[in-house]
């Protein structure tokens, strides 16, 4: 390997296919990783970046290095790159922005503004998280014997600060891009190519990213049956018993022919407010033929009332045609005749 001067390197770019690859000194990257911009994460960035120029020769390839304090990543086409243990190759952008030749200026401005707002929200949230964790740490340090569980739950504030600094830097670059685009009116402006390169670096396109599909539409549920003013029970004899849900429902159940027949039987807890009960049977000998139905209906009338829930409770028992609603009576109040 031989040393190459800076002017020799710049001169060789025209005659020899080469790629300027960003590398970081091994001492700077030990235990850390590189993000998509070739910068170290998890620790402060090195003050000087190392760059290597890979050039082919008859003996295959050789590499030379020189220090250059810069954050620019040069991307050129190269077919022969020398392998090096301390060299990190920057991958091409998978979004296709690197090959973009035509731009929609209006769309680029709009998408840049959207990215600025999103990044500003990210910075705000990250800043709040850092402050919250720092306050939590200060509170724990002020304790004589802080609980171990609380100490284990504290997040890595140093890493959070690194992430916050990167988020702020991206926001600054996005603001720069937005301000630069605001001052030009067409892509033919001499300043646009530099702004386009900044947009490519930041991953900003001239259209918003495609929306994710929502998946299959939910099937509409079958319409539910209309609400009924009563609950339905079945006695031990297989006879339907209807119990009113509330005061207004009791009026409908007891007086509306839609919900009961005149020959049905009617029950109610005597002397106490409660639900009206209708036994759906026209049998005149119901008490004698179906005593279990009578017991079930009486139990429902007593249970769904304000009668004492222990001992015995009296119930009123008539035909539905004997139940009427007095004019102006409050909901649930009916008159029994016969």
C-alpha cells in the first residue's frame, strides 16, 4: 500500500472507476454501529471521518487513506473495491431516490413540509422523554434507599440524548431544505440540484409514501332485532312468561295488544312496585292444570319487585283484559277490574 496525495486522488477520479467509501477509525466504532448515513450511534461522533479510495491496478487493487473532516458521503460507481477490515461500505438507497432524474417541485415542497412537521413532533416527544427520565433519575438519587425495581426501569438517558441530537440534526436539515425550496420556482434553478441531493440524503421524495392497505373490509353485521319491552322466560311446563323491563315497558306489555292477548294471564307483586308479568296462555284452568307455571310466574313477579326478598310475598293474578291504564297515570301504574 502506498500513500496518495489529495490532488492525485482527485485527478485519478476521471481516468479510473472508483468509489469513495466512508470509513471510521476502529477506535471510534468499537462496540458501536453505523446508521444509514454512515454515522456512529451509541456514542459521540468522531471529530474526523476517514475516507478510503479504492483503485484497481494490475495486481488487483490497493487502498489508500487520508483524513478529511466532512460528513458528506460520496457515491460513485465502482466495479473493483479492495476488501478492508476497517472499511464500511455505504449501501445504495433502496427507495430509488439515488436514480431519480425528474422532480415534481410542488410535490417536493409539500412532502418536505409534511416531513418537517412529523420530525418536529418526534423531536418534541424525544425531548419530553429525556426530561422525564432525568427527573426520575434525580428523584431516585435523592432517596437514601431507592427501590431496585424503579432503578432497573430507568431507561438509558445517554442513548436517548444521542437519539434526540440526531433527531434535531435531521430537523435542522429538513428546515434547510424547506427554506431552500421556498426560494425557487422551478427545477431549472441553479440551486435546485444541491437541494435535490439534500432531499435524496434525507429520503424526501416528491410524493408522500403509499398508504398501507387496510385489509379486507369488515362484513356488515346483520341488523339486530328491535328492542322488546319484556324479557322472555319459559316455565317448567313449556309455557312462555314475559316480564316487563321497566315502568314504560310495563305499560306496553300490559295494555298493548301487540305484546299480549286479552285472554293471557297477568301477575304483579301485590302492594309493591315491580315488573308486570304476562303468562302466554288462554287456558281457563291454568292454575289447576299447570301449577308449576303459576309458581314460576309468581316467583318472577316477586323477584323483579321491591317486595321483601325473603319469606312470602303476595301477588295479584287476573286476565290481561282486566288490566287498564288510567288517564294521566304515571308509567307503570294500571287499574285492575273484576
